[in-house]
C-alpha cells in the first residue's frame, strides 16, 4: 500500500466550483475594510483537526467572499473555503486564508419548470430541505446529518443510501464560484469541466451558489430491524440492501447478528416487508445509536412522515452523531460486497474494541470523476471510531490492505492512509481532474498540502 500510520491523513473540509464553458466573470465592488476577520480558525466538528490557517474570513455576502479571495490574489497568499467543518482531516486547511460562507443568506431560488433550486453554498441541508418541503418540493436524498453544508457535502462526494440513489453531488446542475482571479464564474452540467468540478474538493475555487435538481415532495416511513444474521447479508447482499428506497446497516464486525438495519421506505412505492423479513423483527421502541442521545435521532417507529424527517438519521435540532469520534469510510463495487465484508470481518478482533459503530450504505454509479461511485454501483463501508487517534491510525493500514483487492476508494473528508500512488490506482480519472484544476488555478491559489500529498494538485 505504500503507507504507514504516520501518513494517515488526519482531520477539515472545503467547497468550490468552475469550468471551461463558464460565463464571464462579473465585476464586484466591496468595502474590504468591512470584512469579518478572525485569527483563530478553530477545529473541525469532532475536534479531529486544529486549523493552521492564520486567518479566517466570515463572509456575510458573496461580495465579501469575492473581496477576500481578491485580497489573496493581490498578496499571492493561498485561500480555501471552509464549510460546516464536518470533515476529519486537513482537506480544508491552508497556510493562507480560510473563507466561510455559512453566514451568507441561503436566498433559495426555485425554478419549478426546470425542477431546480439555487441556494447559497454554505446553507445547511436541513435548512434547504425545510424550505423545499414548505414549497412542495424535495431532494432525491440526504446524508445522515442534515447539519452539513450543500457545497461542502457535494464537493466531497458525500452520500445517503439507496441502490438507485446517486451521491448528493448527482443532484448538482450548476456551480457558481470565485475563480483564481477573484471573478465569479458558473459551470453547468454538460460543460466539459463539470465532471471534474462537481466533486472538486475545493481545488479550483470558492463556491458561492449551487443549483440542485429537485422533485415533488414525498413521504417516507422509517423502521429499525434487529435479529438479522451476518450470514443473511453475506449470502445475498443486494437482496437485503435493496429492500427499500434507502437502507443502512449498523453493526460491529465480530457479532453473529447485525446490530440494527434502518429501513427508509418510500410510501406508495416500496412494498411492505414481511413481519419476519430476513429472519429479523421490527423494533417497537426507540433505539440508541453510537452511544448518542436517542432524542437526537429522526423518528423510526414506522410512522410515515416527510422525507426530510426520515432520510437523515439525526434531527437538525439535535446533536449530530456521537460528536466525540473519528470517521473513516471506504467504498467498493457493490458486486464485491460479500467478499469485501468477509475480508474486513477477518479483522474484527482488532477493529471492534476501537469502534463505536460501522454503517453500511449503497450508492448508485455516476460519471463524476472524483466521486467514490464513479462508474460503479457502490457499497460504502463506514467506521465511526472512538477518539483513540494512535490506535485508529495503527489499524487503518490493515483495513486498507484487506480492501485493496477490491479497489476501495476512501472518502475524501475522512481519515485514511492512502497516498497519491494508491489513489491514482483506484480513481481512474484522478490525473484528468488534476489537469483541470491546474489549468483553472495555475498558481495553486486553492491548493494545499493535503491535496498535493494525494496527487489532486501538483502546484
């Protein structure tokens, strides 16, 4: 694998966008003295990385974000975007200026004829979802946390679950962003650079607005099943994982049974499950997840409700996940699910003592170059670790070695031990994406050490 525990990519996150078919930049006039400057950029959501950036700009408008980028252009300093900080490594960090747009108004604009909504890049998914529901619309899916920002999640290929559901980025129809000259540009689906920029890791600019595909609102019933054996999943992974619109398996690795299977059924579309589905039984009471607070979980008693209150695992007004944790995720071809899971199960004795929970989800294939699901239907194997940094760093190379035969790809925003060589082996369009980033940002304005280590940026 060419990695050691010392090369683990700990801890950050970002956002951005642009393209070769972009519209001309528009002139922006701002009073740069009014920018909100902070010298302490703080830490990631779970405290897994302390940002080294000497300056953070809290933009209150797109004009202020443009001014911050132009200041960096004038000074020659690097700049990166910072979202809701739900990353676990240093992907969003910089030696220059961080710019956050989380305080910029969402200002959603609905295009009912086109079935799209355009919204501020720093808007949290839960805020956008509430607005869409109030107007009779919905997203095709959501991540487990509604607290994450639209641009941050889509730029890193974050996903929900569902055999037929693409990652969140597959809903993106256009990105407005600040380019390496400090000008505002737009790239749209169908433009030559769009497949590189949609999951672009903030490597080419600072995203300001995102246009997403939407659909009429729908209802989901969420239930939790227990008593399903590991062997049932391993004998026929697709049969279990495709039982509903969205489905997640929560478990540890050395147990004979899966701990919990969360079934999110689309009402009026998904068939009802038998009372003894897969040899298990539906729970009739609320549950605990990853030693968190049950009150933070979305309703899971089988009662139908709006999509935005069932597709995420956690409530927008609650604490997301456990909070004191480290996260890792690898994605493999769904066709290899059984073999990949057996390979990881062989490491159960080393994994389980460090683990809060594992989650298994599915993602439909897409054509986005740096997406984990690029050109393959995918099984996502997610680890929520206890905050034991040295121990987790020591076990990751073994997990990655076990998954190497399946060309596993790591989640960009979580801990992993991959280097540029290994990433190039599993991401067939990594070099092509890098060429686009280098062309759009030849001075490396939006690059950082993390992206260079992984071969995403050269400059």
